[in-house]
């Protein structure tokens, strides 16, 4: 039994394949600040909200190359559908960070930590 935790385009994060550890969902609102002499700053909204989603986790030796397909997907630099418990909507892949550790004598690594940053895409 495989539990799908999230999907970015056709790239699945399943509980048995990728060690998915954490997801954060940040919503920000756009405010402009104008300083006033002898008074508190005035704030005015300058747009609608924006959303960023970050994934992080650890891959073990047998699944280290599994991110090659994800890099190919991100290299297309097109919006893709993101699906998870948060719902389904379009996102762009802003970054993929990989940290390597637990090196073998051959120079290969046994462990790879990853962080993926996605931003919601609005039409």
C-alpha cells in the first residue's frame, strides 16, 4: 500500500519512495508603508495575497536518483499542478536544494536531504 502525500505535475511524493518529512504553507499579503512625521506609519494594501509551499525530507541510498525526473520537470519552467491535502492549484518550481552526507569510501553519498520551494501561479 502506497500513500501519496503530494504531487507536483506527474512527480509523486509517496510515503514509501521519498522520505517526506515536512511541508510548510506560507501566505503573505502585500502592504506598502508610508512614514508620517509625528504619527504612526500609514499602511495601504498594494495587491492580493501570495502563497509559497516548501517541502523537505531525506532520501536514502536506493532512491537518490529519483529527483532526476523532478529536475527535468523544473527545467521546463512552466506552471504545473500541485495536489495535496491543501487542494489542487497551479505552482511554479522556484528552487530545489540538496544536501549530501554519509559518504562512502568511493565518494558516493548514502543520504540526501532536500528542500523544494514552490510558489502559487496566478493567471
